[in-house]
């Protein structure tokens, strides 16, 4: 009997936590954060003299992910969700229109990732580059980690990310 009560109690707690977590970030909060992110990214681009250098990932973009090709590389590259990329990257988060803080750098280590396993901003932005090239991505929080802090990386909730990514190899 105690085991059954324990299972019911655990189920109740899990359901309560799941419901609470999902209700924290509803459509109204998403729309409000989208406005904040888009404003900060636009101001960052303007304040740092980067107008015309960054492009939206898509024409008629409603996403808000920006990219800039730093080095075109030498290979014509096809990307799919199962594509594995080996990269060297530096990650920063934008805290104001003129300030960013580095939170990650690969240095001499070049990790490999499958595109389906990385944040959505990378899934959308990395295909704008090529093997042997380098790109820079500005990623609003909704295409990074959203309202969930990443304590291991030192990122607060709704962090807007700025990545410089060297694409060493692409494997399909």
C-alpha cells in the first residue's frame, strides 16, 4: 500500500512540475520575449556598425537568426539534419547593444556535432556556411535555450547568443 501511495505521489509531483513549467512560458510570454530579443539584436547590429554585414537566414525572415559569412571556404556543401559538422567555435552572449560576454571557446579542440542535435539557431545558421569557411551567427533566445538557464555554461534564461564558427568538415 505504501508503494502505491509513493508511486501516486511521485506521479502527482511530476505532473504538477510539468504543468507549472509549461505554463511559465505561454504564447504571451513568447511574444514579449521575441520583441525584446529582436530589439536587442537590431540595436546590437546598429551600435556595432554591422548594418549590411549580417543577413537573415531566410528571405522574408520571421525567425530573427542572422548570419555573416566571414570566410567563404572552398567547398560547395550540402547540409541535412543528419549532417555531421566538425567545428571550432567561440560563443558569446549579448547583454546590451554594445556588450557581450564570452562563455565558451573550443580553442584547439574541434568537436563534431550532428545538426539535429544542436540548438535550432545552429541548425538554421550553419548551412549558410561551407566546409572550410567561417560564419558568425546572432541567435535570439527562442532559437537557443529559451527561458531555461544553462548553468553549466553560465547562461541566464533568454540569453541571446553570438557565435563565430569555423566549419572544418562536413559529413553526410
